[in-house]
C-alpha cells in the first residue's frame, strides 16, 4: 500500500475509518512532488513526477481525475478538503527554487478553481483557500497575518473584508453553509465571513494563468559552482540542514530569512517581523 494509505496507524482520527472517503492515490506532504501540471507543461519535472495507481504527474492531476468521476456519477460530496503543500517551499536547498514552488502551488489552486468554475456544480459551490499557518513572516501590520480567499458565484465580486477573522471563522462559515452545528467552542464564538450576495451574480468561469517557464523551472545554483567565500553557499548549506520532510519542522523565522536572501540577494536583510501582541517565542537577542 502507498505510505499515505488512510489505514496507516496515526493517519486517521480516532473512531473514524477514512477508507473509502479519501484518495490514497493522492500524494501526501512531499516537496519533491508538484502540486500543479505546470512542471509537466514545461518539462522541468520534480524528482518525483508520478504517483499512485494512475501515475498522476501532480496533486491537481489526481484530484481532477477523481472530480471528473464524481461529476459523471453525480456523487460530488457536500464537503471536500484538498491539501496543496508547496507553499511551504524547501528554502534555497530544494530541486526547485522557492519562487518556483510557490508558483507551482498558486497555479494548482488556479487549476482547481478553473475546473470547478467550469463544472455543473459551480452555481452551488464555495471554495475556501487558506494557508495552514502564517509562518510568522515579515509584515508591516502583523507577522501572523495570512491570506484567505472565498471563491463562489455567491460572494460579492472583488470584495475585501477588513474585519477580524481567523481559521475558526472559515470553519464556522462552512458549518453555516452546510447547516451543521459548531464543532467546538472556538468556532461557536467565531465571526463568520458575511460577504455574500443574495443571488449568484459572480458566476463567470475562471481561467488559470500559467506562470512563465522561467519561474516554474527556476532552480537554485548548483552548490559545486559556488566558491567557499560565496555567501549563497553558506545559505544553501544551512537550508540543507533543515527538516523539509515533515511539515512545519524547519525553524520558521530563520527559514524566512534564508528564503528572503535567496530571492533578494545574499547580502540583503529581511525586515523584522511586526507583532501587534508581544511574542513569546522570540529569538535570543530580540527586544
């Protein structure tokens, strides 16, 4: 069985068997496998370019294969989760550069929205897109902020919600749409997202924009081409020592700095993260 089969111990919630309601041909967290079909389009493949029974070249490819089956059998579930992990990147030490991995992730989201918006279920669908965490990155307002998108014919076109929301706000909004009660006290008291229209007036189909080949296929410099005094060599060696096999295992702030330097220049300085509330996990020497 593939290593992410749902019957593996520790890969299913207590008391719930996920066999039959999850796709074990969908690749788990693995930064050497693409989210989108962009690398295949440009023939700049990742170390792992096929997975599962159907040799899917990307997570999107496997998802859309199953989605088409669901449409054909009139069996699209009321709720579906899709994990696209390449926004994490592998810093400057992966087979592709951080800008390439983020572009791959962005295009996969675009492909998913395109497939749904051009399907028969579009008029009754809402897609919520969130990062799994804000990574405590540089931000002039607060480093814990994270982008969140709601995509639906029923959402007001181009609306921007400036209210305070968090992950439980997204959860509560989905619960309200599904007609189910709160799962915990946290989502029970959360503010729902309320930028909805009274009719599906924002129903134009979406067309995903393929990133440029120079971005999708961008790779870090080969280590052997860098001299011992090159600061990029030190950056890459430090990144190689981090754990990218397990999600959220690399030190977030230092990884942010290495990514910043790999993109902006080895001698550039990452802006200090801004925290509206006192941080309890500051690095030694921080104010």
